[in-house]
C-alpha cells in the first residue's frame, strides 16, 4: 500500500497574489468547485484578514465545498487567526495555515524580531489556531534560506503545540532538487516528533525548478505538495499541480506515494483558471498546453499511429483532453444548456445568472454554429463579468477600417447609468476603440499587455482578449470574449477600467506593514 501524497492547491491564495490575477467571490467559488471535483485534498481559499471581500470569498468557499478540506492563511497575529477561523466556521473540514519567516534576512529586515521571538510567536499562533480546529498547518516562510538547526527547533516546538502539517517553503524559488531533497531528509530524521506531522513542500518557480524541487522533496519524505493550477502565482509562479500529479502518476516506478486526484478533470480546471484570470497557457506547456499531446512532426505521427507508446508517455484523455466536442447548437434548449454546464462543473446559485448565460449562448449560437465546451466556459465567465456591479458598462461599438484609410471608432458606454458616446481615430481598429473609450474615461492608465487568443479552431472562433492596465503602480487585468475580436477587445478594456475605478484595498500576507 503506497502513502497518500496530499495535494494542497493554493491557486485561490498564492496564485491570486499574482498581480492582476485577483478573483471575485463567484470566480473563486467556480474554481473551488472545480478543484473539489478534481478531488484536491486541501483548497487554500485565501487570506481572510486581507479585506472584507477576501473574508467573504473564503467563507463562501468553506460553505460550498464539502469533499475537500478548506484552508485559510493567517500570519501569527492573533487577529489573523481568529478572523481566519471565523471565515472557516461553516466548513465541513477546516484548516488554519499560519506562517512566520525564519530566515535571517526576513527576521532581521522584515520582521525586526530575534529568532527566540519568532519561535515564541510560531508556538503561540499554533496553540491559538488549535483552539479553533484540529487541523493546523505551520509554514516557516523562506525556510530554504533559514538555518536548518533553527528550523528543527521551530518545527519540533510547533508540532508539540499541535501543528499536524509542517510546510517548508522555497519562498524565493532559490533551491535545487538535490538540496531540497537533503533538507527534507535531514529535517525528518532529526526532528524527534517528526512522525506526528506531514511534511509539505511549497516551491516557487523563479529558476524554473518548482516542479522538479517539489518532486525531489517528495522523494526526500514530503507527503504534501502545495501547488497551483497552470503554475499560477507571483513572479514566475508556483509549482504546477497538473505537472506534479502527472509526474507522480506516470512514474509510479519511482515514487513511494500517489495522489487521489481525478486527472480527467485537469484540462477543464486549467481552462477555467486561464479563463477567469486571463493568464493564458502557453501552447507548449506540459499537460495542459494546446500542443502537449499534438504530434505534428511527420515522423512522430507515424510512430504514434503505429504504436502509441513510441512517443506518448500519457494518454490525452487521462488528463481530460476530449477532441473538441460539439456540444450544443442554435436549437439547443435551456435544459440541454444547463445539463452541459453541469457536466463542466458549472452551476448557478441564482436562476437569473443561468438566464443571462443562456441569453449569451443564444446570441453566440446565432453567430457561431458549433459551440464547444471552451466556448461555454468563456461565455459563463463573460456573463459573470457583465453581471458584476460595474460603473462602466459597454453598450456598443462601431469601427470603420479600410485599406489606406485611418481606422475610426465610435463607442457608447453607460457610465454611472448615463449613456455617453466617444469617437477617436487610431493606428488600427483596436487602437481606435481603446482611444475612443479613453476619450470618455480619461483613466491615465498605461496599457501593459494586450493579447488575443482563439478559444477554438476555425475562423468563426471566439477571440478571448486580455488587457492589462497599470495605474499608480498597480496592475489590473480585463477580459472579453466575442467572435468579433474588436468588440472583445473593447469589452476587455472596459472590464480592466472597472477594476481600476474600484480598486480593492487588501493586505498582502507576505509584504505588509503588519507582521
Ligand atoms: O511562499 C511562501 O513562503 C508562502 C507562505 C505564505 C506559505 O506562500
Ligand atoms: Zn508561496
């Protein structure tokens, strides 16, 4: 009997800390339900003390998820822990994850605390968390750059105080596979009460080694991996869940453990996260990239046709790649629509939301005759965007573009309930549309990124647009999808502007004045 490797997903917490990846309560709920369907063991839903919105999102996930443990992050401050416990109160299974930095540079420069004070705060935090739940995780932030002797003392003390998971983060993505393997082996061997806790790896990808380091930690004794869908996360991101899970599954000859993940849900969840955050997956990304299972070179194709294993080590269908299925068409009814969405893990809390999505489906089916799963997922995200309580609403756009002529755009927006029209010329139709919007809004933002991605194949495919705006040092992402990419671009721009106009004040758990 192999050990269980606990999969701890932090897409909704560490992933969301990525600039521009912030999610609404509804978006977090959709991702959490998808993770639950995938049978993720622990879902870290957020940092409840960060803002009232973060608290509500964690609470909503805790109430909606019944199969996975729902976890909230808390610094060692008593108010963080109590707020976290309050958000998790109705969870079927709740975990409090508390952390404090243990490396000399973090203790001296960030916390301004002596090692003894850090140890004391860690123990007090775990004790306080244990008053709320039996499932307490402790993380030593920047463990990789910490003194192993000090780590041993801290971990022994927090296990004695009641922590049942010990997380060893590579916060800055600095370690190498053989180093982290030695560290896990050494700590597990030296800590007298190590058998009372599950050791966990949490690797960042600054050197592109997050997955390799996580796997090396598993070989060194870790039985929990912390990861995110598509490797989402700050800077270069976290370890990608799908890569860790498939490496462990594919190389069962090497690993003494296995996960309980339903791998057929992977692609679905990956698309959902990309869709909601606008962080698209590169085509050659392992497991979930569009080319991950495409064998284009003739020699490969020939080999695969003769005998699949010649070039394939996994089967596309095992991770949920279905050959783009034609799911619904123009004449499909509301029930068929609802059923298909349910199969994709999408359920609406309110009947109005289903109605809005169905209306968008009918409009799309008029323009595009074949509707695929990917179209449905984008459409539901779009319907959510429209529903949101936004100050600016996109009403209409007219763009003229002709060879040899300067493109012109005329946009109608509803701003705080009043319709206004703006016009502008531009270098191209998209540029003209953005300028026309700016004639009305005058946001002063700079455009940092503009990207278009065809959701499915064919010239009638929906274009999925991401716009990233920068305003006063903060990043805001907007999304839009439409068969007309200029319309999709304008919607994405408006979506980003709405976020600029209503920035959410939230504390960052690691970079904050209150530590
Ligand atoms: O990277 C890190 O150190 C973290 C901790 C808060 C666990 O995300
Ligand atoms: Zn992290």
